[in-house]
């Protein structure tokens, strides 16, 4: 998609899906973080005008909408910080924000500028004073790849309970990788925090996959849990990845739940892969794929508990507990998996159940 020049532009189906993930995740994030912290921060670093051409809500309006509907379970201050480079879009956003009634504990700032400059200054001063950032969710949603230096994302992730959700425009990066202008290539180098991406252009193989793997490995060096969600077009070409990076086990789980809830239609496909050679297609029944993954993980480990299996699935794969239950049932029925009659708590196990206390042995 060409970068829109108008103040408002048309919403496309990928963006609807992205918004749906955002909405669902925030519906968990605001109440979870807002219940225990005196201040939490939602940053929309590339906020846009707040609305699309046909009246659909943009990300700032979505975030406020979700926070308003969970206002009773948030006790402390919620700071919303919207940054938009273009004055016309910012003016539109301000009009939109003015029309939303918010409770007194919401503090909204919408300002003109570049995300990396504005947020960089905030981090500089916090770090200089040896302060810590309040729990922060940063939505970084550029049209392209400039203005998203990895160093900034890394600094953000160093702060406790801070996480990022990034639109990573891999198709554009791939197309500009060998651009003759150094300035353009430098944006790519900055986005990756090093020149390895440029080296990818010189090698062989699938550049999109390699760029994704590189970014994934960079984020994995900065956060404990990294997930991505792939957006493809009708021609099956990857347009971009939505990357999520967090140090929170619960946040990771909630993001996976949000991703699984989004219903793909014919215009795009979603996928996720922890192991890049095992693409997870969200529209395909995951039972057999996950069954093979769990078997691979545990078959040489003797007897393990249901707890170990669940933690593996929840923390190390794209799947959820309900998928694990189906996968273990499949394993048991196909004779790969034996389950003890008696659980670790001394009680009898119910058929077709795989609780934390179950004892599992792969044949
Ligand atoms: C993809 S749109 C954002 C859409 C919005 N997040 C939503 O979901 O409704 C990207 C926006 O970032 C703005 N922008 C571009 N470069 C920027 C920068 N360096 N810092 C902040 N905003 C920027 C653009 O003008 C555009 O409005």
C-alpha cells in the first residue's frame, strides 16, 4: 500500500485486524496493570488522526474507548501519550479526543513531533535521574521503517513492566534494503540496531524470513517473550509483522489470546512462529502440529507433569491451554502418550483431562 498523503485515509482489512488485536489486548492490559499501579502509561507513538476516512476509529480512539469501559477497575492515573508528526493529523486527533468524555484519572497528551525524538528525551531524563518508567504499553505503528530505532525499544524494554507492540514493515524494508541513498539505508540499520540487515541483501535465501528472524532475535535479546503475527496479502506476500515484546508471562498469554481471537477473512492470513520453520497458521486446526511439538519437547524426558507441559505450551509456543488439551488428547488416543491413573497430588485422574498434576510419559 502506498503511504497515504491525505489527513484521513481509508481503513484496510489488515488494519482492522491489527486494531482488533490491540483492542482485545488492552481490554486485559488496562484492568490488570491499572488495578495495582498508581500510574500506567499508554503511548501511541505514531498515533495518526484518530479516525479513518469512513469514520472508523483509529488507535487513539480505540485505546481510550477500551480504557473508559474498564475505568472502574483502574484505580491510579492512566497517562495517554499520543505523538503525531503531521500537524493536520494532530489537529484532527485533538478534535476526536475532545469529543470523548473521560474520567478524571485519565491524563491525555497529544502532541506534534517525532516519536523517537520525543520519547528519547523522556528516556534520557528518566535514565539521568535514575528513575524508572511507570508500567508502559507502547504502540509503535509507522507507515515505514524510519523513526523506530531499535536502541530506543531496547531502552524501553529495560524498564520493568514495559512492553511494545510494533508494526514492522518488512516488505518495505526488503524493497529499500539496497537503496542508493545512505540516509534511507541508515533508517533500516537503526531499526535493527546494527548493519546485519544490510548483509542479508548480499546473501541468498528468503530475505523476508531472514529479516523477520533477525528482528525476532534482536527483540528476544531485549525481552523474555516475543511474539509476532504475520499479515499477508491475497498473493500470499508478507506485508508486515506485528511484533509484541514483553517480560510479562501474563502479558504474553493475553497477547496470544488476543491474536487467536482475531478472525481472519479472505483478504489476509495470519501466522505466527516461534520456530520459523514451523509456521502457525491461525485458521488451521493446530492439534496435530502442537502434538508433534510437545512430543518432540518431552519424549526424551521420561515422566513429566501437566504443569511442565502447560508452561512449555504457554511460554514457548504460539498456542493456548485449550490447544494443549486437544493436542494431549490426540497424543493419548494415538498411543504416543501414557498418563498415570494417579496424579502427583495422590488423587485419581479424570479421563480426557490434563491438569498440572497429571503425570505424562511419551512412548
Ligand atoms: C500507520 S499511521 C498510524 C495509524 C494509527 N496508529 C492507527 O492505528 O489508527 C502512521 C502515522 O504516523 C505519523 N508519523 C510518521 N512519522 C512519524 C514519526 N516519526 N513520529 C510520529 N508520527 C509519525 C504519520 O503521519 C501517520 O499519521
